[in-house]
């Protein structure tokens, strides 16, 4: 049986063996990314929110600093803004994208071609990932040059935290899409992780302000490790990074397994 024939007969999910994991071909990834970018540009509502969010955050930061006069507040809000970009641009946007492509049979058609499952998922996520990176850069530059905050003390840690967040949330978006019936219900299925991350992962509510028992649980949330790395990359200091890095890697590993097991390639019936 040919490769294309076997790809067409795998059914709605990845199957017991999980998705195909071929070498990623840059040319195919670029082609898939361009197609997805075209669809994103046509979705004016999603594109407007994605592009205007950094600008709105800059104005919010300026108002915060002028009202409170505390650079620490500005730094915390910049790092929280980066987390918000990851949640809205990568997670929420990609859940809708995966569901829409599934319901339109785009994913099913792509699977009958040469592209492997990982290439299809990564190609769909590529425009959102690039947009999130660009917005994170805008927020960092605005914090330094517009708000006159000190720059990131450990830029490598900051970059690694953002990249890890993109990979993790792209995977979680693919997993969430498996339990999302249509695009209209994506707002409901993404709400639990969005609220849990906003409150428990330290985006805008300091983790040390939570009760001890709640804080211990909050440290295990998917985005908590990422946000610890992002804050450490900006503020520096002697924060222990092994635990948050291990938590993030563990979530990525679990998410990859779950996507291979439960991701749906055909419309829900």
C-alpha cells in the first residue's frame, strides 16, 4: 500500500500508533504557513485583535507607570503582557484555526498528500508563532525605549521561555481542538486554561499573594513554568529555574502524547 493510501485510511484520530513524525521539510512548512497566513489575514476580527493588542498594552503600561510611578509594576506588566500574547495569539487563535480547518476538511485533504502530521500541525501554527514572537519583541522594546524600564537581565532565558510557551500552547491548542465541536464553541473550551493561567500562573496576580496551598497547585499549571522563566529572564536574580523548566518540559511531553492520541483530523459526528 502506498504512503498516500495509508494516510487516507487512518481515520479521525492519530490512531494507536500516533501521528506520523517525518523530518520537517522547510519548503513544505513554508507553503503550509503561507496558506494559513492567507486565511488569517482574511479573518479581520482575529487579525485586528492580534495586531492591536501590543499597542493597547503599551498605552496601558504608560498609564500604569504614570499612576503608580513604580518600575517594578511596569516590568511585571510587560512580562504579564508577554504571557497574554502567548495565550491569545497562540492558544486561542490556534484552537479556532485547527477546528475550522478540520470542519472544512482541510486537514483531511492535507493528510492524503506528502506532508506528515507534524508538518501539518506545525505549518498551521507557524503564522501565529511568528506573530507572537514579533509581539513579544514589540513589548520588550516598548518597555525599554518607551517606558524607560531596564532591559532583560537574562535575554537567553527570556527567549527560551517564550519559545517554550509557543511550543506548549500550540500543542495545547491542538489538544483542545479535539474537544471543540465548532469554531463558535472555541471561546468556551479555551476559557478554563485562559482563566487558570491569568489567575494562577502569575500573569497579573503575583504568585506570592496566593494562599500557600493554592500557590503550590498553581505552580503546576501549564503556563506557570513558562511565566517563571519569562520573569527570571527579565528581572534576573538567583531564582531557581530547574523546577519550572522541568514542569514546562513535562507539560510539553504530556501534550505531545495526548495530541498523538486524541487529535481529530476529520469533523466530529
